[in-house]
C-alpha cells in the first residue's frame, strides 16, 4: 500500500480511511484470483504502478469533466476485465454511478465479488454482455488496454449519450495520432457511425513511478 499511497500523493489525491480499506480489499482480490482468471500481467509494485496508478492518473480530469455537467453523469468502463479503470475510479469518484461492461462470465463474476467486498455494489453494476448488445447510454465511456480506436469507435459511439465523451487511456502521442487519423478515414468512408466526425483532445497523464508516456484521448461526436 505504501507505493499506492506515495503515488496518489504525487497525483494530488487524498485517501480517506474507508478508501484505503477499499483499495486493500481490491488488491487482495486481484492477487487471489489473478492466476485463475488471468486478470493482469503484473504483480506487486508493477501492478500498483502500471494498473492502479495508471487508472488513477485521470481522476482529476474526470472530476472536472463530471463537475461541468448540470446533471448526474453515468459512466462506463468498456471491457473492464479486472475492473480497471472502473473500480479504482469508483473508489475515488464517490458520487458517480459506473457500469462495468464485461462479456466474460468468469471475469464478470470476479467483478461482482470485488464490488461487494469493496462496498461499491450500491454505485457499481456489471453488464455481462458484449459491447454490441448494450442498449444503455452513458455520458462518459472509458477504457484502457482495449482495442485500437478504429475497432472500437463505432460500437462505443453507439452507447454514448448526446454530448458525452469517450475517454481512452492511451500511450505515445505518435501512435495515438495514427489511430486518430484512421478514425477520420472511417468517418469519411461512412464507417464511423452516424457522425460527421470526432473532435479530440489529448490530455497528458503523469503516472507516478512510470517512465512510459501515457495520455487520455478524449473524443466527442461532431453531428448535424
């Protein structure tokens, strides 16, 4: 927990006692079931840095985004897997309902168990479906370690509420630029959904103790 606490301090995030217990419970569940469900490819300090702190590096941005809305915003984590970034975000964004979309039954079961142990089941829900089968709408759609933008932008756009934002955790800006250019080509060819295009903003993320470049790519629909 010391690495997590030090990292969160570097991010300007404060932990209350109940939140520390929630993170401790979540970390224990990951370690307990990781071999069984193949949740993450890291453990110990590497897991804390590459997965937890990476997920938490966008908390300040999400707080500003959510505060700018005049009504409560529903948020979802697509392809949640181990609950990243959804569960860490839920611990820190206490007033935001979050849905974890996960099609694997075994991983969905893990998520439900982790939610209950972390006392998050009143604000979190698991949607055990393929993304293409989800009929709900969300003001914020986020994901990390998922498909390239070209593969995901149309189904993600289908569950995005009017005026909503897609927030994708990504790596280097050069590879991200290539993905965004490819998304533009899809729209021009009529394969990017019923939109004129996507406005994008790249938000640099600083992940404590991680040297790799990380960015949050925020996309909003441009429609008629």
